[in-house]
């Protein structure tokens, strides 16, 4: 029985008890502050520095070679980079600089602005966006060779932009306090959403105080991170904020900020900051906080999956970069053995979904000793129930707030233990 349990829930445990460790694997030559990192696969990646340099690795980050340096403007910082393949990458930074890589050399491309570019989101190697100071928001449809300015939607700095496609975008206002003059609480974070490729935007206000980064996971959901200030001079900690048909935030630690997010899969990713490294699964439902002595500025995560008829093997790799040229690496292999009837998705057995409060679960008659647990976005259990007889089970979540809930079933099937998962959306 023990062997079966390990096999069937190993994906869940990957974010809890069997935590892997981050290792310092290299220092980029020169020891400068590393501002951004991106990898196209487990071996090929690039970092940018505060001194207008780009370094490349072909062995997963253990060794680095300088790929670009502008000796005429050595103090211009490159703030973000996206690596798609060995033959295409794009980076941007101070004075509106955009550089594109063709596999052998870098080309400087006109952007029509001298404003600092903070963030780049590329949907593919052709279509993408860049955002920055004083509401800068520009778009390319030719891989960065040329850019057009989109209508401004805010005059303050845009810290980060992310998307789930060429049209669905979210942008983060770099300084939430800037809205104080309008009579709104000075420390609220601001998110802007566009569903038409940046032509029009709607504004959201998060129940958090300072939002540094955003990562969209699909057309309607995103994960945010930031800093929670008690007042203008006191730093209290860093909240983790998850968005999916509603908001929730959780405070971890004290005295530090979370500044960057990278998603390896739609449900699994990492966030880094001045002190912590946070790994999250189930779209932020399960979190693991790893303190570190390194000041970290960016993180990149990728997952490669090998599937056969008998098992799937997921290779998870992540790199965090920071001050003094520091490069940290995380590696993990998650193996899931396929068993008859072991598909963990239980969504098709839950209805109505979305629901106004009453939800029914159809438990197959083959399942025995069923335990049902429903948790909210913060991971708190709101319902736990044992079911001795299969069939149609009715649950009532009317009293709980609208939003997204997670259902986990622990069942026995043919004398083996399995887990089943489903998401429930509740709204009135």
C-alpha cells in the first residue's frame, strides 16, 4: 500500500515534504548585479547585468560567456530578457533600448522612446509588448524590429506586463502610492487588464499594498506578488496574492519583498525577492518558503515532460539570479506512474459548476472509503467529509464567499489509494 501512495501523490508532495534545495552553481564573470534571467530549455539561457552586458550559458548555468557589451554606454541597465531559442532572444532597458538576438549577434532596434523599459512580454517570436516609465506601452509584430506606441492608460511607471496570448494582458503599476492624490488609499496595488491587445484597459485594485510582478496563467487567471507596507516607513512583510475569480493574499515572513515570478507550468512556479524563494503548486494553493541570504532580482523556470503509456516524467529546472553575479539553481524530477483509473481530474463528476452554493459530486460505485476535502484559495479547509457509500453526494457551500475552491478526494479503488482533484467556482 505504501508504494502505491507514493506513486499516486508524488506530484502533490513535490510542493511539501520532499522539497528540493537551491544551490549556488556559479558567479557570472565580473560579479555585477544580475537584473534578469531567461532560459529556452534546460541548458540554454541568458542573463542581463546592471552594466549593459548579456551573458549566455549552454550548460544549464554552470559556465557563462559574454554575448553583448556596449562600451559606449556601459552604465545602461538591461532590465528584462526573454529567450525563445538558440536563435532568438530579446532584451530591453534604460533609454528605450531594445536588442534582438539572431543566434550570433545582437541588433539594436528603434523604439521611438528614450523612456526606461522595465518589462517585455513576447507571445511568440513575432508578437510582443514592452512597458516602462511614465505609462510607456509599445507593441511589435515583427519580433522587435519595429515598435508602435499604444494609447497610454496611466502616466505612472509600469513595472511588469504579462499575458496569456496576443490579446489578453495584465500590467502592474510600479508605484501604488502614486494614486494617493486621487483620494484612494496610498498603498493599494493597481492592476490593469486588457482583452484587446492593449488598445483599452480596465483597472482593478488589489487588497495588497504594493504589487511588483504579475504572471498570467490563462485568459482569466494570474498570480501577483508584492510588498506589504504598514505605513510609509515600516516594512511588514511580503504578501502572496492569487487571482482566479476572486483575490486572496497570504503574508509570509517579515522585512523583505517579492519582486519576480516565473511559471514552469500553469499550476507550478517560483517567486523571488530580497530574501525568500517561494515555490508554489496548484496555482498558488500550496506554497513552500525557502529563506536565502542572497538578494535575488529575477527567476526563470521551465518544465520538460517525457510521457509514455506507462508513466510521465517531468523535469523541473529553475534559476534565480541576483547581486554580485550570483546564480542559484533548482532541479527536480517528478515521476508519475499511470495506473488503471488513476486519472486525477475529477471535474467531470462535479455539477453544477459554476454553482450558486449547492454542488453535487457523483462518486463512482467502484470507489470505497472516500474522503472529500474542500479548501479555499488560502488552503484553509472549509469542508471535510467521509463517504462510506458511493453515489450522488450533495455539498452546500452557500455560506462561503464567492470565488474559486479546490476539491480533493482520497479514494480506494481495487484495493489501492488514489487522489482526485476538481475546481469549483461559486458565484451568486
